[in-house]
């Protein structure tokens, strides 16, 4: 038997449907005119009363962070979003939107989950992360990957929610649980590329054009458009948005929180307000891969009946050079940290990678096709010069040079880069790059603890300095 809350929701949903039907009839009679949905004030108050009841549930819950975070957000109603709730940043405020046509179909627990879902996107800084990745990955791949990461922490999900199991089932994948967002994103994008069909794409384009007039009202969930409203977010830099999100998250912390949420907030507190270097790399790679190759294996998308026209393959092979500083000022811990990042690059991108180990000169160069090809550190205790690497790379075919270093080297390059992108990645304890003109973007790794080398106690004498401990000439 339905309770009082459920009866309220059901009655309100019927009122909203009746208003929409009457509006659609009026719009058909007065074609061409721009009309606003005349939702009566009484109906609006009833809807916000439902939202308030769910909000109070969140505040009374043990995870009251969500309730207090929601309390700081502006609330608005929109019928043109393809999910029960959606968020963006507007006018120095996070705004949460509700679509009554979808939201009122949920039960009380699912309504609360939908709000939690949006707040997790906020504290995960997904609005900016999606913006940085959209040049390399499809909107659907980004949405699915982000929702997998967020929804794994939530209970009482709606039946259409994106989860690891639903994505695996729908796309024939075997995605592992507890993996990173980047892992899911790459796997899903590969699956989408394999399923891409030019003729279906044309049909979808036409179908979308035919339904432009009905975009005012969305009554079903659409995973590809669920975050479309993020495009309306104010043009604000990463540092400012991170600082604002930190402040709002700190205000919402009123008690104990689950471990996963505590970890997210800890990462948010430690954020420097800059786009992580990996995301910047993804953006660079997206630009480099954006060129298309012609192929006879696919039909032309615009004219599939023309067999004489060639189709296109997305992207091209990118030549990546990775320079690793092995000078004496680069500690073993910093070298290992750099190599871990190299592991991820080799694993993530299926392109040719050249490793260049260098100090004051290039010591070793070798190709890498898989992680097993990476080698141990070349023994060196020399100084640092950046120019030899650029002299070497200028003679090769390279699209992108990634230089891992502690930043200590010359002030001016003797050889400047030619027609390739440069990304400097500094070790965590590095203060700055010594170059006055870097010819590329500079990013920084997280700071790590460096273990100082301990002296050999066999060489320490209690009676002072002795020539007996020196090597023979």
C-alpha cells in the first residue's frame, strides 16, 4: 500500500502531465510562437515540497554531507534535460536542475540517490575533466565512464542507471571493478569505435533533426545527453572552480563520512587548482589524433551509396618521445615516480614510444611497444643539459616530446624544438624549470618522500679523517 509521500508524488505527476498535454495542444495551434510552459504556482510549490522532503532525508541521513551540500546549491526546474537531475556552475553558484517528467517517476530513495549522483560529479571535478577530454573521446564514452565511477558508491539506483554490469552487458565488455576513470574511458571508447556504423550514424542524424521541435520535453533517460547541460557552465578557470568547490565541500562537512567520500574530499583539498598533467596530455593527444585517414574499408558517411568514395578512419599513429632525466640530482624515488607515469603512457596509448635517457648528454635511446620493453635506469651521476635531447629529437619524426626532470638544467636551450609539441613534467620536489623559455607547457607530479643516501659506516672513523680509507691511485 502506497504511503502519503508516494500518493503526493503520483498526484503531482498527473498534474504535470496534464499541463504538458494542454501546452502541447496550445503550441500546435499557435505554431511559430515562443511559449513558456505555464506550470501553475501551486503545482510548482507542490514539486519543491517533494524536493524539500527528500532534502531533509539527506540531512537526517548518516551521510548528511549530501544534504548540507545540496542546501548551498540553487534549484531550478527544466523539462529539457535527459535525466531526473543535472548540475552546472552558473553565476558563482552550483545549480541543480530537476526534470519533473523523469524525477517524479522515482521512489523516494531513488530521488535521494539521483541528488547524490550529481554531488559526486561535483566533488570529483567531472565538469572540468569532461571538458578537457571531449576532444579525444566521444560524449557517450565520457558519460558512461564517469557514471560508472560515481554510481559504484551509490545504492537504490534507478533501473536505467549506468553501472559496470549494464555497460559490460550492453557492449560485450569485461570491465574490471575498482579501476580508474581513465581505464573505463579507454575501454568504452574502443568498444564504441568498433560498433560504429556509418549508415546508422546517418539515420541517427536525420532522426535527431526530425525531433528538434520536441526537445522542450524529455521524459526518458538518455545516457548520451545526461550531462549535456555541462556545456552551459560558466567559462571559469580550473583553479577558481576548484577553490569554490573546496569551500562548499568544507561547509557541508558536519560529521562522519564514508571512506570513499572522505578520500574524494581529501583529493579535492590537496588539489592545486590546475588540470592534472595526465588530462593535459589527453587533450594534446586528442588534437594530434584528430586527423583522419581515408580508407576503402568503410563507406563515405555522407554518401554511403557512392562506392567510389572512400570513408575515413579516426586518428593516426602518433610518435611520442619520452625523455627521462637520469642525472645525479634526480633521486631514485623521483626516477621511479617518472617510470610509473611512463608505464601509464605506454599502457594507455597504442602509439610508437621512444625512451631517451639523458643527463648532460643522451645516454641511451630505445623503442617501447609494451611495458615489458622498459629497462632499468642507466647508471649516471652526471649533470643536466636539456639541449642534447632536443638536438636528437629534431632529427627524428616526433609529434610529442614529454620530458620528465627535476627541472635543474641550463637557462637557455642551445637547440629549439621543431614542429612538435613539448610537455615538461617536473618531479614533486622541484620548484621550477630552470629554462627561461620552455617552448611548451610545464606540469608537476605529486610530491614524494626522497630517501637520502646513508653513508657507509665502514668508512667512518671515530679518530677522524684518514688516508687509509681512500682508494689507491
